[in-house]
C-alpha cells in the first residue's frame, strides 16, 4: 500500500513519498527484552526510499552507547554493543548520527520525548536497502527501522499578478495596492467574477480593529523556503539573533549553522532557497497570506501582518522542499523539531498524503515513525505566554474525496478544507471525515485567475513579486493567519489558554456554510457537502470575540430582526431579567457603530429580545443591562436584584445565516 505526500496547491508543485504499511507498538525496551520480530520493526516500504540511509530508533541502551562513542570521536560508526556493531559492519555503515541535532538548551525535553533515540545510519548507496534494514531489525537494541522515503518534486505554474506602483489606492484605510483583489480577506461581492458573493471571506478587516498581529507570535512555514528578502515579507521574518550570518559557525549552539531566518533541512549547507529550478514559490506564497506587511503601500496584505509599524507576527522558514533536490522523511521530522526549539507556536503545513491512502488515526500513527514523533514534540512545547503548546495546522488535500488526507485528518491536528469566492466548497477540496474547518483557497477553474488567492511570490518566479495560486494549500495559511491573529489578541489582553481551549475557540469561530449552500441553486452543493466542511468557514472577527469572551449575535442585513438574547445570559434559565431599554443606560451602542451598520430601526429591547434593523454589513458592540436575582433592581426603598451589564458583539454579514453561524 503506497501513499503520496504533496503540496496541496493545485497550481503548486507536487511531491511524492512512498510509505509502507506495517503496525507496531513501540515502547522503551528493557535491556535484554526483545520487542517484536524483525519484520514488524520495519514500518514502511523501501520503494522510492533514499539509497544509503535508514532511520533507526534504538532502545535506551544503544542510544547511550552511541553517545559515549560520540564523546571521543567526530564520526561515529560503531557502538559498544557487539551484535549491533556486527550488523553495522555487515551493511558497511559509514556514519551513525542523531536524527535530531543536539541542542543543549533543550536536551532534557528532547530525551523525555524519546527523540534522542532516533538515529540516521548511512552506508554505501550500492548496499541493498532491504538487506540492510533486515540486518538492523534483527538486533535486539533496534526498536524501529524506517526507510528514508524520498519526497520528489515536479515543476508547477503560478499566475503572476500585476501590482504596479501607479495603482496604489487606499481601500478602507488599507494602502496596500493588492488588497482590493484579496477577496479572501474582504469580499464585497464585486470586482473579480460575476458569481463572487459578498461576505465569502475571513472577515479580517473587522478583526483588524482589535489587533493586526504581535511579533512574539512565530509561525513556522514548513514548506518550500520563504523569500526572506521579499519587499513585503522581510520586515516580518523571524530572525535568530544569536546567529551571525554566513560565518560558517553555529553561534547560538542550537545544532544548526547560519540559521538566521530558519533552516533548509535538506540542503548540505542549510541555506534557505526559494528560486531553485523546480521551485514554485509555494512557501513564499503561503507566508504572505499569514504575514505580508500591511499598510506599507506595497503589494498585498497578510492576515496577521501588522499595521505597518513593525507589529506583525513573525515567519520562520523551516524548509522541507527545495527545487529538484530531494528531501526525505529525515527532513520532514527534523523540520518540526527545529520549529519547536526555535520559538514557533504555529506549524503551518500545506502538504500531506493523498486522501484515502490512510483511513484511520491508528494507521497514521503506526506508519509515520520519526515524522509523527517530531510533530508530537512540536505540540508539547510551550513557546508563547498565551498558549501551553504548539498548534499544528494542515491542508485537507485536493483529491475531491469524502475524507481528509493525513496528517491533516489526525484527531489532534487541524485539517483545513477550501472554499471559493462565492463561499462554496472549491471543486478540488477534500471534505467529510477528518475535516475540521474551511477557509478560502480559491477556484481558478470556475472563477478565473483572480478567483485564486493573491499573495507574495519570489521575483524570480513572478517578476512583480506577487501572484495567484489555489488549493487547500492556500486555505491552510488563512486558518494559520487567523489563529496567529487570535493569539496576538490574547497577548494584548494578557490572556492564557491551554492548547485544547484555544483549539476549541478556533474551531468554533466560524460561519455556517450549509445555509449558504442552500441559497446557491446553480449546483447541488448542499446534497454533496452539507455537514462535511468541518465547523464552517473561519471568521477572524469571531476568533477575536471568542478570545475576548464576548458572545456574537448574528443579524440579517436589511431586515427587521428580533433576536432572543436570553441564551447569551447564562443558559437562559438563571434568575436573570434582561431590562427593557426604558432608560439610555439599559442598552448602549455608540453613534459611530450605529452609523457603520446603518441602523434605522432600533435598537431596542423588549421582553428579552433585541429589535433592530441594520442596512449595512459590519459589526458593533452593544452593552445590555440585566438584573441578577430579581425582576427589578434593588433600591433604598425595595428589595431587588443587582444590575449588571453584558458585552455582546452584533455581526451583520452578506450571504450568511441568521441562526448564530454554527453548524
């Protein structure tokens, strides 16, 4: 059984990795006790694997033996364990080195996670891989043998965008000239395609009123290399301040030489690249969606790119793919640990196995080996004051299948499906089991070039430095960007969340896709996709309100609405009386917010219901008073309850349901 691992951008570069299917139950093994037969220790297939190397997980005894040998030699080829030495001699091992380089600062947690037991064994490429794997699997001290599967690449196309300085305009206080074409951020319903639908976006313009990012939030783009010199990315790149550029030394002692903006894990010198023959600009495009610099009068916007004053989130390039050179399982595993040990709080992963190759979490866990261990390590590391672990976000895949691809589908990761500029599921997206949430990824087949996602590209690939791509690869960074924005706001408010708490808020910061599909009569979307696009379409403003702890109330545009507010006060059954607004202090909304929403009828409250008509899209904050512990407020003359006020966000959006936005 074989699988393909690839970038999930349909106009992006495609990669393939072959992985076999053998199950195991790996544990720390006491000395002298054999875990499994040699056959079950080999967890994947040798097909399309790199010649001359194997990934080996040793037991503790062997790991300590190699560490002892390393203490007295630069190059280690043998241990102090005779049966293991015999197997290494048989295959002609030339080096035995740790898969994850030693970083003294984090060695304790590395060992606790068992990552110190993963090694790369190298030998002559003429040696038969299956024979070498079998020889090592027969040794008691070996617990896992994994073929170093190759990630091969094929060239791909992008659609360059013409963003000339002469077209620079200010749109809603945003002066980046490309913002007007970034429908995926702010969709007015016109401008790119006749079927474009207002509100089919991530609603980030409203969220920017609260935060635009925070430089303490680091997002690792595990992908092609990110062009850290790009005019619209350079200011928001993570910089390893402990490293002196290009001096050939590991100045900060983290195990990597010259890793200033990140590291190219498949290059001999580790230098980040983005325009090698075969590169598509995929990593740079993904990075721009998350954190292109905002309000710099240049190019495009990023969801968490700041406001032009240097306060955007930071992008770390933990490079997995590079031109036509071939990465492997070794590279994939290492990329996650590097990100964790160097401060990343979000892992942005627009790649994965073909949908249907793996069909259960157990299947994925048992076959992923070193990569799985690396991802779990990333999740376990706290790199931000606001979150106690690392958030892992994957693209769901472009196979048009009724299931997400893996690793995205794994229950502890986030799987992102793709929508088009009309709010409908994109024609290529995976959906159904394993899919957690949806975001704009574009559809250039049905909506033209501008129906794709507009973002940054290396100048060597698109002369303008910008262009369109589509795919769940493009949906994924929208989700990562909104998550980064949410963490930025949490930092601003001084709030802290567990990984589980934040993930729950994130997955419930959505708009209803099903009702949108019901109203789209040209295609039978509803019958195919209803209830299968995760929790709904990610909404940045809802993310902000959830972080703040402010409930959101959906309102229809241009209609008289009567919204029952009781569910927003406790569970609606407590001794709480929502006050009718007989006084100005019973319901407070600013004149500015009234003007923004075009409020012509109301707002007023009667019998626990908000009565209001909004002629414009947008959001406003209202403060509603209630009496806790009685029907009337207490006074000097009578016993009563206490008056308290609850803050609510009212949201008016085009093309969205009025049922609260939940699926």
